[in-house]
C-alpha cells in the first residue's frame, strides 16, 4: 500500500466573535451582527466555545462518508 504524507495547515483563529441576532426587517437591508474582540470575551466563555468547536469537528470526523 502506498502512503502519502502531507502537511496540514492549522485551523484559522478568528480575531473576534460574532453575536447571534434574530432576523432583521427586510426594509432595513443587510445589517451585520455586533462582534467582540477576543480580549472582550471572558476566558471561560472562549473555553466553552472552543470545546463546542472541538466536539463539532470530531462529530464530523466520525460521520459516515457518502
């Protein structure tokens, strides 16, 4: 069996987090959601968000392929 080695780039780390908002009114046009710099967010919130991201990545890893 042949083996191919590749170097993978790490995931991009964002500079900010985006606040979830409800849908806006159509007549107001596109409104971007508020965002917060990483240093404005409590560390425990970032840790929880990172765990959620890790769990999502691993869930996709374990999904059966089409």
